[in-house]
């Protein structure tokens, strides 16, 4: 009987020694390409485009809330009696 692909995957997932043959190997170094600069490597982990503008929205909301609080503080209706 031949094991199904699903059975093989489940067996591999449970095997704590599944990477023993490669875990201590040196990483390959290309003879064609120079190593990537650290700055360029870091850019790969920059926020995704889906989050572009998020900081601006947070800043705009904070500004709007600050103006709202200032308005409340200057409006006599909301002032407490001394």
C-alpha cells in the first residue's frame, strides 16, 4: 500500500527530527550575485501596502479629537461651576 500525500505530510509535521540533515549546513553563497545590502533586506519587511496611510489616519483622528476637546473646554455649556 502506498501512503497518500496527506499521510506523508502529517507524519513529517509530527517528526521533531525532520530537519536534522540540513539544520547545521552552511547557507549557500551565490557566485553570481553579491550579498544584498542590509538596508535592502530590511525593506522587504516594511509594512504592506494595505497599511499605507494608516499612520496618517491615526494622526488625523488625534488632531480631530484634540480640536473637539479644545472646543468642549472653551464652551460655557460644558464648564463646571466653580
